[in-house]
C-alpha cells in the first residue's frame, strides 16, 4: 500500500465557461457549502469561450468562506513568475490563506504565441518552469535579506524586491506526464497533479510515474513524501450501473477512490463534471466514506 503521508482532500475541477459565468461561481459556492477542500479551474487564456482563470479565482474567493482555490493548472508562459508570485500571495492574504498554486509548463503553443507568449519547445518549457518555481519561492521568501537576483535562460528577476509573503505556505503543484517533467516534479514541486484521462496507460501506468518522481526527489535530497499526489478525474457519472472509474453508484466511487489512495498514494482528488448534485454527494457522502475506508485499511483513526 502506498502512503506518502498526506491527509485526504476532495474537490472539484470546474470548466470556467464564459457563457454561464454565474453557474461557474455557483459551483464554487456549492463546493464550499458541501464541505469540500478545493475548487479548481482550468486556465486557457487564449480561449475566449472560457473566463480568465485568475479573475475567476479572485471573484470566487470573495464569494466563498472556507474552501481553498487554485488554477488547474495556470499557464506559466502567459503569467510572468515574479508578477504571478505577487498576485498569488496578495490574494492568499486577502482570502485568509485559501489560495494554492497549480502550474503548467505550457501547451497549445499556437494559442500562447497568439497572445504574445513565447513559443517554447518541450525541453525549454520544462527548464522555464524550473526557473519560474525558484523565482516564485524567492519572491515569497521575505525572511531572506536583499532582493531576488536571478538570471536564467528564460526568466530574469534581477533586483526584484521580496514580498508580500503569502498568508500560509503555498504549495506548488505541477501537472506532468513525461520523464523530464516528472523529474522536475520530484526535485522541485510540492505536488504532482495529472489528469487520469491523459495518463497513457491509465492507472496501471501510475507506479512507474510515481517511481520517477520518487527517484528525482531522493536525488535532490528530498523525501518522496514531500510531493503530494493529486489527481484530476474528468469523465465521471453517478448512476446505478458500473461502467468504469467513477462511473457508477456511490459505493463504487468509494471503492475506486480508496483503491487509488491505497495502491498509488494519491491524497487529493479533483472531480470534473460541473454537476452540483455530484459535488453535494461528494462532500456529504462519498468523501467521508473514502476517509473511513482508507483509515480502516491503514489501521488509523479518521
């Protein structure tokens, strides 16, 4: 049984449709009232059919009370790291420590370039993300003397003043699938945030991907447990007949999620579908049952 030592978190992965902005916000409010831990939003700034994720996160933070919010994941090439660091820390202070940071190296390069971002190859995108993570953490580090002085191949932050510090220690979660990105995740990130539908080979491929992250963490002098394992599951349905992962009755959802936790070490689940009824049942019924089942299997108290 895999256990990376993190409490179980449950949340939603919302598509921020510009056609139904009030429904999008209502989904965040529903997740908050249902007792879920996280509400996250896709970030594709080059798609006019979607609301800007950062604007939405800010608005939703003002409409909710306790739930944490994040981009899933923010498109780094269109969000300069020092500016992003200040924005995230500022909103975290305003929201009482409820903002998390999911980052992606970039995809859909035609759209990024059309918006004025740099077109990077896969390898350069990984290198740029590594540089950005360092800059973001340095800007947040108000305990160190002097400013931030960094000159990399992709980003420069030379003389940037530190701060503001966020209200809590914000983790940086990275969406990754390929070997170099998985190695970056293990060496530098606080969490791995893939989407199960995009994992080639599905859940059966996860052990090998976990191994790459673990090896990179150890090589960097870290513990594999320093990297939380989160999972997006987009194609879900609550219905009487079992047809696949999170596609069936509630008791099957409980078995599926507990199995992913015990077998692969995932400790946070972001559920898609944009269905308020699923959100409510996830908070009231499914998440508590998963926590109980995992605790019973591990021989610990909930």
